[in-house]
C-alpha cells in the first residue's frame, strides 16, 4: 500500500457522499480531484433535493401553525405569499451552502473541476470541462464513483409537457397551481405535496399500495395520514394512473382504483414522485471490471470497493437506502479503506426521516421487518398525549416506540412520529449502535419538559414503570 500522501484520488460527483470523501481524503494528505457538473460541490441534495425542500417545508409549517394558532386564541390575517421572494429565499439558502462548500474545497486544496467524467480505463478519466471547455485525460491511483441518482419515470406515463413535473421541477416553484396530482405516496410526494397544499393548492395523492409510505410501520404513518386527510383534497390508495393527456385546460388523468369516484380528472399540474434510480450509466464503465446489478446499482464490498480494485462506489449509485447521510458515511469509509485503515461500512442503524408535518423517523429494526423475519420483539410505546411538552405545542398526536429484544433487553429499533421527530431519532441511533439496553435509555436523565423525554418514558413502559401513563408490565 502506497503512502496515502502520495495517492492521487478522483471523486466523480460532488454530492454529500462525494464531497465528504474528497474532504477526508484531502485531510489525510491525498491529492484530490473532485469532478461535478455544477459550479460548486453540493449535488442533488443541496441544489435540487433535501436542502431546498426543507426550506420550503419550513414555510409550509409556518403557514399551518398560523392557522392552528386560532386554537390558542390568536388570529392572523390571510397570509400573502410573494412567490418570487420565496423562490429567491430558497435559492439564497442553496447559494450560501454550496458557496461554503466551494470555499472548503479551496481551503483543503481539493482541485474542483466543473465538468463530466468518462472512464478510459480503471485508472484514467476523460474529463470534459463544461465551463472552461475542452477535454483532458487524467490518471489516478484510486477513483470514487459518487454519481448519485435521478427521479424515476413510469415509462407508460411519459408526457412532453411543462405541466408534468418531477421533484426537481416542483422545487423550482414555477407557480402555485389550483390543482395538483401527486403520483406516489412516498416521502418525496408527501413532502412536496405538503408544500403546495400549504401554499393553497388542492392536492390529490395517488398511491398504488394500500398505505402511504409503504416502507414505514403503520402505527407511525397513521397520525400523518389523519393530518394529511385534512390538508389534501384527496388521498387515493390502491389506485394507479392509467394515462396522462395534455390538454389546453391541464393534464387529463385516467385513474383506476376502488375509491375513485371520477375515473377521468383534469389537473393544472402533475408531480411524478415514484422514486429514484441510480446514475450508473457512466461512459466507459464497461471497460472495467465493475459490475452493475439488475436494479442498476454498482456492486461493492464492505469497504465500498468494486470488482475493479482501483474503483470504489458510494451513495445512491451503490445501493439503498438512498440517503445523503448514508452516502457521507460511505464516502468516509471508502477513503479510510484507500488509506489502508481497517474499516468496513457495517452500520447497525441508518436513520430515515420523512419531513412532513408531523415528521416520521425510524432507525434499526422495524415492526414490519420483525414480522417478515419471524423475529420475537417487545414493543414499548409512549403516546405523546401523555407528554407535557407535546400538549404545550398542541401536538398530542405523536408516538415514540422502542423495539426491544425480550431476552437481552437490547434496543433493536426506534420509531417516532410527531413534531421534530427527525431531531429526536439520533438518540435512538446511538442507543442501537452502542448496544444499549432499555434500562440504559430509561435511566438516562432527560430534561423536562421536552419531547426527548418520550424516549426515556418508552423505556419505562417496557418495565411497566412509566411515570406519566399506567402501563403495567405483562
């Protein structure tokens, strides 16, 4: 293994996984080149994903809270939304973060190349510079592929119309349409649907499965479903879109499902949010030993190394879950492996957060997975209706639960639905990673009154000793 300070490393893709890998490699003394089509690092997450969507969701939450304030004896006038200013604020958030990453690249002496990369062989890239122009062949000791993913499209529903949007187009906020159909009841569809509904759009969500957020436990989804029923115009489950047709008045949609009253409806805009697919169609990849599986993911080992020893792959392109924080940890793992350190990407828990209102977050084992694998678990639930802090926020619909091994009393999974669930889940992740017992969580003093107490009280429920609810241990 060569000294890491002499290694030349290329990172293809400047998203969270890519820039995390590039920055750590530079910190370890490697000579790093980071290649991305954008002006600065950031990737889909910063430019067209997690960051702009969360900025808009914050606005949506504020509008909903202003309406909810009537319950507390406070009434505001009808909100006036300046769409240009809102769009500008969102872009300013993105600009600050991506500009900051550009500065961090310079401080670390990472060579950032705005362009696209193709593989000539297992160690050489042909880089086409989009801004400066021209092509250049560059040779490296190691290459990290971090090309991310893109929105999926249902082939039978392709339509050349500006009214049909994917998540990228929806985040541009071209207008606030009177009506919007969201195809897909996953986290992207529900988050963006919530934004448009808060801004005044009548939103209809169509989901082919029997419930929203198919991967999440039903008891966590239920409070969200109830709230979205009030926010959205309609939620149609077990329903599919048969066809889309562009007309002068909008997009004519044909729906098929048991609860569909009108099979044909016209919407001002349609958002297709049926998931994402990996960007593994990298020119020249076939000239290497790298293997791509049937789902389009690049296959890697625990060090994130592909079948080609000089090439690593991380993030969305290397497999599910397609989450920015997973990509960042994979990027650091790959670089540590390149540096010769003994390392493997083997997390016990990768948190997932749906930033709707209420938020849903979970980590580790889920009840759904436990049932599928016939695994014996004990589930300890603490309803937020018994939380003083939740009541002061007028948000008693939440729930915190621990999935516990009944024999060892180890915490195997954590699920939370409620205001700020995404901020609370990290304690659960730490408990799982540290092999904490329910007693460890229950005996850790939490501040009062807070929502974080609900984790402690869930552990107390397991032992039948919760202060704020009477749940004797069976």
